[in-house]
C-alpha cells in the first residue's frame, strides 16, 4: 500500500511539473529577452503582443518612459481618425509658417516656406521623423484633441505635452511620455482598423527594430531617440504569426549599447514568432 501511495505521489508531482514543448519554448524566449535587457547599463522596458493568440510578454511594461519621436504614433492615430470623421482632408494644402520650424531630424527646417498637403507632412513626420512637419500636424489637429483621443482609448499614460524640440517645456518636466504596454495597444488599434495608418508606418526608414529583421519582412513602426533614451515600436508581419513589439530604454550610459539591445531584442523576437508560425508543435511544414 505504501509503495502504491509513493507511486501516486510521484505521478502527481510529474503532472504538476510537466511542461509542454510550446510552454518551454516560450519560457526560453522570455529568459533570452530578459538576459539581453539586464546587460544594458540603463533601464529597459518592453511589451510584446502575439496578435494570433493574444498572449503578452513584458517587463516594466506599465511604467512611464520618455517616448522621444515614438509619440508621433499618437499623432498618426489622431490624423487618420480626424480624416475618417471628415474633420480634415489629407489633401488640404498648408504653407509652412516659419515659426513652426525647428531643428533636429528632418528637412523642412532648411526649406523656406514650402506648401505641402497634410498627407505630405505626415509622410515626412514618419519617414524622416521631421520635427517641423510634426509641429505643423500638432497645430492642425490640436494637441488637446490628441490628448482626448488617447484618453478615449484608455491610454491615459500616453501624453503629448509639448511640441518637438521645445527644450524649455522639457526642462519644466513637460516630457512626452508613454508606457511600453500603451504603445503596443495603440499599434494594435491601428492594426485592427486603420490600414492607411499601417501603410504609412510601413514606408521605408531605418531603425533598430528593422535592423533585427530579415530582408523582406515588413513592419509598421516608429522609433525615437533623445539623450539617454532610445525607443522602437512596431507591428511586425512575421509569416503566419504577426506581433507587436515595443522596447523603451532610458537612463542609458551608452546610447549605442541601448541601440544594440533593441536590435537584438527585435531579432530574438522575430526568431521566436517565425518559428511559431512555421507549423504546429514546432514542425516546419514546407
């Protein structure tokens, strides 16, 4: 009887500790991402959403980080919402007011007073991260309306609080901020019902997220950088297994180290999801 009881207990323990191959694969992936993050001399937060299963993986995903230019995703969302609501026309022409012109990334600062469509300003904002184009769109859409839209989506931590390159506002603490989780949720919302916004975000550009992907794999993304800060976020269209990734870093001692970590996280995440999408139970079906 005693021998039978021991066997039953051993069997129960085996069931309790058993782990499916898929669960083990996921656990190994999470460990690799954590190891990449902890090596960085700074703070790394991330959120990853499996668009097929709905599963989420994260670290510091609900903590507030500076967004740098990744806040422009909120502007993209508001832009296409106002176009959908017929509040703006993407073909409306706007002549640049030089008072809106600022330095940093982009080309408009050097171009006098060009007259461009709202659509063209949006393309410059996304592809070149043009800060002047961004300020034009903020003024046309309304900073308060962008804020209200984010609140309406339940993204209260995503706050556009200043124009681009407004260093006086930044010194007052009016930094543009969000969380990894909220950036992922914003991209998920665009993926669900904003094909034009996704098409805009897919346009050619260079960033750390894309460097981690093989040639030919599409992503709809936006990056950002400030002193001590690097951010990358996007929807990655891995075959049969698309996902959303946001990596936010701050307090970086070495910004290049932060950039390498984001690229490595992007590459590792793609390798995970590409294998999930290759076939059931890990078998790669031709």
